[in-house]
C-alpha cells in the first residue's frame, strides 16, 4: 500500500518539489517505509573522492574548509551544514551554513551554466552555530542558530542585501525551516530532546519582520490529528517556547524539514524518525522509523537533513550511521543512494539539488579529520530521475 500519492512535474529548483500526501481517513495509516531495491541500483566501488555511487553518477569536491574555493579567492568556512540552491541567470548558487560557535554564519558558491565555479562569498557573519535553515519562495535563505534562544536570520544568496535578524520567528534552539506558499507559513524544527514543531505566520507573506508563532498540538501517539496554538512569548522569556503551551507535542531532537504540495516532512535524530504532516487533513504519521525495520536491516540511521527531488523522492542525510544519503521513494522504499568512506567521525549535511535537478550538493561537515576545520563540500552529477 502506498502511503503517499505524489504529483510529478513541479518546477525544479524550488523547495517545493512536487509531491503530496494521501488523504487520511480515521486510523487508516500505512506502515512506514521499508528497505528495498532503490531506483538507482546498487552502490559501486568508492571513487577517487571516497564516495560510493550508483552506476552513471560522478562526484567532485567543490570546496574545503580553510582553503580557497577553486577558481576564487574566498576561503570556505568551517563545519559546513544546511544548504540550498538558487537560480542565478543561466547558472545557480549553493548556500551553506557554518555550524561553529561563535562566528558561524553562511557562505555561497556561484556556478555558471556549465557548472564551473565563478565566485564565492560570505552572506552572513557574526552569528552562532548556524545549523540548518530553509529557502523562501522569494529567494532568500533562512539561516537558523542552533543555540538556546537562537534566532533566524534572513540572508541574500546573491550577496547584495545585508542579512536581517527575524526575531518574530521565535527564540529557541532552531534547526530547519520550510516555507509553505499555500498556507503562507514557515515551518520550524527545534533541536531539543523535548523539542516542538512550529509554524510562523507572517503578517504579510514575503515579509518576515512580524507575525505569529504557533506550536503543533497533538497527543502522544505516533499518528493522529493535530492543531496549532499561539506561542504567548515567542522570545522564550521567561519560559522557553516549548514549555508555554499545554498539549504541545514533543519531538526527540528536531532536524531537517521539507515542504512539498500540502505535505511537510521533518526528521528527529533522537529516535531516527521521519515524520509526515498531511496538511489538507491535519493528520500526522511516521514516514520512516528505523526501529520498525527488521533488526540490523535499517539502511537509514542518524536521520538529519532532508530534501526532495522533482520525482517525488526524498533524500535524507545521515549524521553518523554509515555516512550515507538514503532515498525514500514515493512507494515507501528506503535505500542507500551514496556512501562516504573514511569519514566516520563526520556527518553529511546540506543536501540540495541544482535548479535543473541534475546535480546534488552536500557536505561532510568534518571530513577525514573529524574536525570542523576539515569540512568538504561535494557535488554529485548523474541521471537523477525526473
């Protein structure tokens, strides 16, 4: 039984690659994704970069922490984390956070139409432990501070406008953000063992300077219905946001977040789960749970950042595990897509597709050294299905 019905053919390059949620009726929830044969086949031997890929795919190193980005004079930041791609004329831009504290921030790499690097530059400075974030429909990057009473910063991927702190989006241990242009809200995860899932409703869509922060309210079960309630004090004072609303549903370490066609997915690292919210029916369920996979057979552990492709596939990066990006298909099959070798003290971060859907960018946050100064940012090119 297929739990999610996916619509194909979205405009590639937006955060809302086309796939949506099946209408839910009562308790008719299907089982979470299970291991199976992936759409790209088995992984081949490690390439020159130590990456195992399916046939037809190749990798290259785009940047290394502490070194100048090839073809530029810009030194790439340490601990590269969450990222996104933005169209730029006939080329594109990849934005990447820096998860160090202090002096986190974010940088960008600009690519020409052939994929050649044409520039690199800083888009956010002077912030703390910028972990994940999210892309807006108006082509800005929301960079989130993963610290207590952290902020969201709205940044310009094109390097023209100064970054702006968006205090109205709440002060808590932010992780990821995902914009929903239908409901005109931004969803937010919280990286706490008893964290919550939020949405921010801007007073004016496209302007994040003011609005209302709400928290998801639901029971303790792993599926059911949910609602939203206002957070009285988004600034987290005197009580932290996750403790202000009775009945707010708790999640064990919120991580990546992705929206597409009336559905939002987010991961929780404490229990290796991928949650799915069906926004047309206000119901939620588990899209993946490694504890529900036969013992020793779970291909996806250490769930972290998540993105989607125009085919309806979800790509989920591992923080730990065996350093894989796994794919979950529309028919609920989970399988490895790639694996990085020789970097067991790192994590994979920032998966994002180029606007044409042919290139996948991501980073190994600590690379082979296991240190934040050893980060490596990669590109994988190949026959991604449309």
